C-alpha cells in the first residue's frame, strides 16, 4: 500500500464521517500478501444485498458476483445457456430446462432443480417481466434433480427472454431454503453458485464489500459475451471501496490505490484521458434512460391533473445539461422505450423534448385544486449520475407553482425509503429520480416503470392503471412487429396521459481503469469482474 493511502484514508473518512483508521483499513491490502486483488469504486455504496428486493443496480452488480442464472444474454441479444440447456415442445407450451454438471452452492451442496424452481417463483412475484411470465404459466416444477419443467396456459414468446434477462430484477438462482424467503423480506444469507463468494465478515456498509474467488466454480467453455459464456475468475479478491467524493476517487485511481472507477464525473474525463496509465471506455454502450417517478398514493400526486402539471413543467435539456453537460454523451429523447429502437416514438413527448410546457403547467396546476402541499423530493448527493436530476426538477416544479421540499440524502437511503408507502410526513416521499439501463426499458414487458399494478406488485410509486395492464398484456400476446409498435405507441400515450413516469433523456457513462487491468467485459449490466486479470 502506498504512503498516499494513509492520507487518502483520512481524507475519505472525513468526507463521509468515518474514523480515518476504518477507511485506511478498507484500502489496505488483504492479509495474504500474494493475493491478487482488484480495488474498485462503484457508482454507489452497497447496503441492500438481496438482489430480489430492489432494482438498484449496485445490488444487481452484487448479485452477478455471488449468483448465477439459468440463461443469459449475449452481445447479439441472443439468449444462451448458462446454468441450464433447454428444449421447447412442438406446441410451444412446455419448456424443459436441464441443469449442467458441476453446479454447487457456496456451502458445498449441489444445485437442484427444486432450488431453481423456488428461485424462479420468488423472482416471478416481484419482477415485472417475471410477473407477466407467471400470468402465462400453468405449472412450474422440478421433475427430477436436474430437470425444471415449465408448462404454459398458452404460447408466450418471451419465456427465454424473461429467464435470461440481463438486468434488474435478474432471476438469480439461490438455494430453496433461501429462495422461500417472502419477496418483501431480505434473504438471511448470501449463498449462491456464482463465480465469487461474498465475504460477509468483511462487509462494512459505507466502507467496503469484499468478494473472493469461488474455487469450486466450473465456468462454461464459451468465451464471455455480456452476461453469458465462461465466467472465468482470474484474481483472488475484489474489493468495492466506498468513496463518495469524486475527486478523492480520481486521486486514488491515478495514484494506483484503486484499479477501477465505474462512474467518473463527466467534467474530469479530459484529465483522465491524458493519463497514459488509464483506459476510458463506455461498457454499457446502449446507455441509460434517466427518469422521474411520482408517488400515486399520497397528495398531491394522487391527482392526475397535478401530475400532468408537473409533467408539463419538465424539460429534458436542462436536466441533461446539468447531469452530463457534454452533448457527446447525451441524447434528448421522447421515446419511453428508448430512441433508435423498433418501438421508438415521440408520441406525447413534445413538451419534454422542446421544453415548451411551462405556461400550460401553471394553468393546469391552478385548475387542479392544488393546495400548496409540499412535494417531498429525495435528492441523493453521493452518486455522480443521480445528483443533478432532483435539483433541476425541483426548480422547474417551483417555476410552475409547486412548493418543493428538496431533502438531501444519499442514494442507498433513497433505495430503502422509496419502498415506504407511508405519507411524506411520516418518512415517505412524493418524487424520486433514477436511471435505467436501456435493456431494462426497451419494451413494455421488461419496463417495470410502465406497470399499472398499484400495490399489487407494482414498482415504487404504485401506479394503479388497469388500462395499462390490459395494454401490456396485449403487447405480450402480439406476434407481429407492426402490432407491437402500435401497442407500444398506445402504451406511451397512456404513460404520458396518466404520468406513470417521466423519461428525462438518455446518456452514456464511461468507466475508467488502470491499464494493469485487462479483459474487462462490456454489456448492458456492467461492470462484471470475471475475465479481468491484473498485472502488477
């Protein structure tokens, strides 16, 4: 460990309010001097470690370290075998999955079909795409120790795409005893069959999370491609170190105290590009959609006219300018299902794109009966890609005539608090902002933000919209691209009419790492840490 690490530990500790020695310990080399360790600063601190409990990407990234999936998506958007191979009956009603040899849980027990059935059932209660799959499912059972049999009520074209989806919520496999945990309660232990083991004894929320190579893991023979293929671990340990201050993280990267920085601030990229020891690349080339979400349960956003007034006040350009700044990395986009895709349309998005809705917003708010109830907006300050949106949106809301209570917090608090259905005065909320990777919003089935299930399995905000659910069901049954495009446009119109959520544009976010790391894998659910080697 370099001398700068002691200063660095003190500096970071001061920034996040922790004792200096605690941070210094987090940055210290592990006890085994010869251990090959990747030190990474991720986009967020890790606190929630149940990947079935939240759509937060840091928890998804943790999931890929510890757990594995039955199927996976490659760089050609094709579904590939991962833990299992599959066959489909001629009538398209029966899917048979056979587990491959050599699968073990981290506690040494063999992976069984019963474990996987329980895992799919838990995921299917919480994930939007999983819920839709279960709507079409007649039965799901383990027919022997290695065979999972899924029978449908009627043919459904997204079975494999659902089980092999690359991003939140990912259907990770876990032992039956853990998977039987109710979907709204945290799992009691972190036992997966994935390429890394979670080191629970070294987990310090707010400081670091540690993973060790799973020496019993048997990788597939294929080359890695996105979340599919061989997950070959080439290092002994990976440590995720929390550094909320962006400049401190950059200093640590340049000095060699850390190896990988997931989300450097956009304004520092020219400096990093000039450092010959660093490599900058955009791992998720599909990019992100940033968005605002309202709480339908409590005033003032339980009133659709008030929601519409807030929608009309929003404008993508000031949000993207504050969030990204450099137009090379962002795109103004009125498409709920992502620009430059088959389902892209601007229906209903004019004011978002042109920023010309403020006068109409003021008029509608005055007509709505809005009584001045403060809008509680959660504003995390510790994540580069989430800081700007609530600040810009709060000012736009104020300009329209809203009273806004902008509450400074951190992202993991937002992740926990947004699950609360209590009124804002009792610790609840009215609005939060987040980002989806494009793969998570590219169609009406995978995009949980468009769902209308309300409290019955709906996403945070709990939009209750039976018309939306009927449209999504029709899309799930549609077989022709023309029908799908027509239904997607109807769904987008409903999103904007009812203000199910507010897409605020698209952007890409480069990562940077020291050139001593090789083999970094790209994809829609990154970063992943298999296939990466580190030279000294």
